[in-house]
């Protein structure tokens, strides 16, 4: 993965999340994948590198889920992600935004009330991945173990609804945090 984030930065984020986890004893109800998507759409800026297409949105929610799992050991949302040809996809999100095709998704104006822990991680994802195109993010995911494992022996353009397990995402993203 060719992303300019240092291992040190990951460790700093890890420490912040651990402190937040210790302060918060109560478990929060996970967000829905649609709420996570809406958060990124609200941060987007159409017709700039920070615009959001359906393809990009699918990859942002994948990264949000993976990093959240790695940093908190809890899912950000309960919905499954599947290993489709163009990378990780939430079928639920696909049903809502696929009609946009490759066009920018317009902001919907809704504000989300999310907890601090989720907001910190979603902002981290946006700051580090929000400037990439959907195609760039797709290419990154094609080099990452969770998608590769879920795809198995499938041919590159073979359809699939194989689930990318939360455990494979947690393990993969934790391995990035702690790589030397």
C-alpha cells in the first residue's frame, strides 16, 4: 500500500484510542454503514479531490471499519462487506448509492450525532484517504489481505459476494499499526 502515513502516527492514534476506551466504560451502539457513509458525504467537497463517488464511498467505509476494528476491537457498523471485483463493497450501501455511478454524490445536509471515538477515527480516515480517487483506493484494497483472502481463487473479473470477515480486517490493520 503506497500511503504516506508513518507507523509512528498509527501508534499515536492507537494510544489516543486506548485512553478513550479506558475513560468510556459503556458500550456504544454501532453506527450503520449508511451513517458512516453520510459522515463522509458531509465532509466531501464536490468537484474537488475531496469529492465522493459511489466507488470511493465504498472504500472509505471499508477503511473506516478496518481501522475501527484494529483500534477498538469493536465493529464500527454491523453490516457485512463483500469482496467484489472492484474491491470491498457494502451491499446495503450499494443499494442506496449505486445509481450515482461515477458521478459525485451531493451532500445531503444532515448532521450526524456520533460519539467522540468514532468521530476521531472517521476524521483520521478522511484526512488520510479522502483525497484519493475511488480507483486509487480500489487499487490499494486489491493489495490488502482482507480482500485478497475473501476473493480466494476467483479470477480478477469473476463476480463474488464472499464476505470480508471483520476478523481479517482487524488482524490486517493491527499488523500495520505494529509493523516495525
